[in-house]
C-alpha cells in the first residue's frame, strides 16, 4: 500500500506520456500514414508502455481490489456515495478504477474522483500503527540477534493479520527462556509477548487493546534504545 501522492504522481506521468505520444503521432507522417512508427515514435511508444505499467501498479497498490471508497466525480447521481473497487479499468488501468455497489452497474472512476471512505481511512491508520509496533518489536529482537520474520498486512476482505514463521518464533521463545535471568532475555520475552498480543487483539478486532499494545511497543523500543 502506498501514499495517495505517489499514485497521483505516477498517474500524471502516464497522462503526460500518452499526451506526448498523441501529439507526436498526429503530426508525424510515418507514424500515421505508414502505420510503422518512426524512431522517435517508437521510443515514445515504449516509454508510454513502461510508464503506464508503473502507474497501473501504483494505482492498484493505493486502492487494491475490495477497497471501500467515496465517489466525488462528475456523475452527480453517485456523488458522496460509498462504492467498492473491483479492479483497475481494462481500457486505461493507469488512469482509474472500476467501482461497484448494490444495484449499481460497474462504472469507471478516475483516481481524482475517489477517496478512501472513513472506515477505510481508519483501517489504514490502524494498519500503519500495527506495522510500526511490529517493526519496533522486531528491532528489539534483532538487537539481541533474534530474527523473526513478522508481517502485518490486510487480507482481501479487509482483515488485519499479524503472521510469522512458527519455527522462528519457537526458536526465539527458547532463547528467551534460556536467558530469562538476563536483561537480553527479558527484552526478547517482552517483544515476543507484544507480538502475540498484537496478533490476538487484531484477530478479535479489539482496537482499544491494540492501541495499548502499540503504546507498549513504543515504550519497549525506547527502553531498549532502538530506533525504527
């Protein structure tokens, strides 16, 4: 998932690239009459393809399939209503999305005409907070040469998931138990406990508890003197 500004910049580059190609083609005889692009036309075509793919990837990362958005475009009958993104436009995937809602046929909407819904924005804030807490816990573990690959991500249904390798986690627990009398062992145990708490509380949508876990992770990182 990326910031809106990144998606907007990628889309603007694609729009400019398509505009430049269209301007060149309209005044270039080999490109229009012969159907075979000139050297400059070929370069522009290749550039448009690459930039368009990058823009499509950026738009898909910003508003993935299943994202809930509010439409703010030119279609007055839909303005202010909540829709679900079902994918990128097949005709111009670098420019916008296909939206759907109950009793509404799928329709195209450009990136500027949609915004994440309030619920979507809240879920993104929660994900960012959990990701930061996970990073802080992993930094504490790494400080003591304990490596656990922990991921915090949203599923296609919007569920926030915290996952890791069971083998790595069991190994880390063994290290914490073995060194329980040392400061290092206590830091490792605290980080592992917070990771387990974050996973359990996100699975149960207990956001007040998640907020406490996030705060505790920050305090742990501060005491351990690690920066993320």
